[in-house]
């Protein structure tokens, strides 16, 4: 596998054109580009060249076959220039050196194929494909793929290169791969945003309940009536406790819901991803990478929030969250779309479509194969496939949340109770000891001692010393580490939230806006969490949990001896009727009848 990757990277480095050439080629596509000046431009002539399965083929042969024209970006680029180059060769204005340069690039005059036919071939294929593709039509808002814009209006009927490039780049390449609506649908994106909002809103509610209590406490203390203040503060404290109990129960249920939902999504992603070829579903990969984040940031933030609310975390929730996090990390790594980008630059085969003017092949290869614009991210539509900013954001979020998750697991399974007071105290003692040793050594040097005394007398020294002392005291408190987790978790979730909004904005043209039943379920899965919290707030946490079976039903594995006589008078037991004669004949006998019990933790 390693040798395969090395070979792939080596081939990519050989085929990769310089970035400067890619930038220069953009100028060659402008309508103001003059063919006479470009023929004398060595950079331009170096970028021209046709190829197909036949060695030493001329551009006449390549550009005369629509399948070869759209087999790669270099062929499409060269053939788009061929009509103008051929007309220049047919004219009498070129010198011998210019003719030799073009002949060396397989561009030569040939009266058997009229340049206007090549222009018509390229324009007709682009126009007919876009007319047959609803996605292309939806993107082509400026009608750049219409024949009127692709062909010049004068008698020559030459190809309008600028319109052809805009049509290919924005419209054709924008419809290269359909997005699975269950992966990139509007409902999926909305579900992610709702999930992130609930995670942040839960923490904000917690903060507001605390601040409400603190504000009431401050107001009653200002009134100066201790007896009245004590009673009111007791009521306020009770109200705060009820709010936090309801919030804690709701947050726990929310954590379970999002763990189950996220784990299911990641398992589905890991099953679907291997079926995606490197050329197809590249946008699905990006959106799967985005949805993988819903098993990372909100899970970790809510996990830390539960401990702040309840003072502890159950092993079950911790293990469930860790499993979901591992699945999300796996899906996040496997769906990395950059790997597909390099492959597309070297290998791509046009899929079959029923468009005769395109040779029944979709004109997608120029979007990827040998296209440095695509590889360097210059294409307005396809540059969004990589979303370099959101990828960097995702990596940063993963690093932050990984630290929090490792801390939680270490706290639960290694130390049992992570008390940092003693380690911080030892570290402080060692630092002071080292500082004294260095100070004593420096005192032997008169000038250094004077400099040290001068530094100690400055305000900056006293401020920095106090700050370091306060920081060590802060880190020595166990609650400080909880709030550090909340802080970093909130930052990570906020970054991911912004990332979702960015992708939604950049990819509005590829996100399916028609919500299927699966997408509606993805959005509606959070409704029970809101209903649960609303019910608990209205009726109280205690009453809200009475519907739950506190003492679960236990069915014994084996039968239990029960006297039949004890069952007389009962109309029916497990579907068996007893009569007076049956009871008399069976008196004293014992039958084996299964019995159910609601006694918790006891099998009877």
C-alpha cells in the first residue's frame, strides 16, 4: 500500500504543471487575447498540444472527434484554440518560424476539416448536454451554454472561447456528480445546525439560571432585610435547583439521542464510502466529512456539560460518547476528499449519457483530467469541492475535542479521581527550588546580581509573579479543568457551526433543497428532546420521571414452583383457567408456572 501511494505521488509530481503556468493560462482565455501575439508567446505555445490513443496524432484528428475533444482538459483547451490557429496558418501573415512552432505542436492547416466545424462540435456538445441536465440548467443562470453565446455572431461562426470556458467551468463541471439527498440534503444540514444549536443552548440556559439566582441574591442583600431575604433566597435556590434538575435530565436524554443518531450516521458513512469511486461522489465525500463532525464537537461539549450539571458522568454515557467519537473520527478521516482530487487529475473516464452530439459520453473529463485549474482550486464551482478552510477548521476541532475526550477517559478509567492539587503543588515546589538555586548561583556575579535586583524592583516583575501564582492556584482546582473543557468545547463547536454555514453558503447549488422523508426524520429526531425538556420544566423533574419504570420487570429463566391451590379463585393465570373440580383434584399438588416480579434486582 505504501509503494502504491509513493508511485501515485511520483506520477502526480511529474504531471503537475507549475502554478505560474496555470495562472498565465487564465490570461489566454480572455476575449482580448490576440492570436498573433500568442503565437510568439513561448508560454502559450507550450500549453498547446493534442493527444489520444494514437501516437504523434495531429490536432486535426483529435479535434475532429468529439470524444477526443472532451477526453481531457489539454485536448479541450487546444481544440478551443484550433479554429483561430488554423485560420492564422491558412493566412499569409505568419513567418516560417511561427509555422514551425505550430507544426511542432501538431497544429497544421487542413482544408478537409473546416475550423468552423470544430467550433460547432464543441458548442453543440456543451449546449446539448446542458439542455439535457436539470442540474446544469439550474446553474447556468447567465445562459453561457446557449449556442448564441458559444458561437460568434459574425459570418465565421468561430467558438467564443470565454463563453465555452465559463460554460464548462461553472455549469458543466458544476453538475459532474449528483449529491445523494440523504447525504447532502437540506434536511441533513438543518439537522446538524439544530444539533449544534441545542448543545450551545443547553449551556446558555445553565448560565442564565445561575445568573438569575445570583441577581436575585444580590438584590435581596441590598434590601437589608435578612429575614425576608433568607426566605426569598431559599425559594430562588429551590427554583434554580428545579430548573437545573429538568435541564440535567433533558441534557442526558439529548446526549443519548445524539450519540445514537451520530453513531448510526457514521456507520452508514463507513459502509457507503468504500463504494464511492475516486471520480464519482466527490461532493458526497465532502458532505459526509461534514456530517462526521456531528459525532465530534457536540458530543464532547455535552459530555463535559453533563458533569458540570450533575457533578459526575456515568460510565455508560462516557462509553457511548467515546464509541460515537471513534466512529466519527473514522468517518472524518476516510472521507478526506483531497485524495480523490489528485487521482482525478491523473485518471478520469467520462460516464455514458444519451447525448448524441457528445458521442454519448458526458463532457466531464476536462473538469479534472490534466486540469491544473481544478488541482490548484481556481475553478469557481469545483474549488468548493475541497473547502480548504472548512478542512482546516475540522482538523482544529478534532484536535481540541480529542484532548477533552482523552482527559475524560483518563479521568474515568485510569485515575478514578483526577486530583491535580498535589501534582501542581509539587511542580510549584520544584520550580521554586530551581529558582532559588539559580538565584544563589547568580549572586556570585556582582553585575548579574544587580540586574536581578533591578528586575525584581520593577512593576512588571511583581505583576508577572502574581499572575503565575494565581494561574497555578487556578489550575490546582478540579473545577477549573471542567470550565476549561467547556471553554474549548464551545470554541470547537462554534468553529464547526461556522463551518457548516460556510459549506451551506458555498454549496447551495449542490445541496438538494427538496426534503425527502429521511431528511424530515433527521430534522424531527430532535423534537422529542425539546418536548422532554418542556414537560420537565412545566411539571417538574420528579413528576416528569414518574412515567419511567423504576423497578424493571424481571422474567426468571426457569420455572418457579407454585401451589395450584393458591391460584384458586383467580379467573385466569397465564391463559389457564381453574375450576373447583380441577382445584380439588389438584389439591396439594404443585405445578411449574412462570411468575413475574417487579422487584428490582431480584429474581424470583
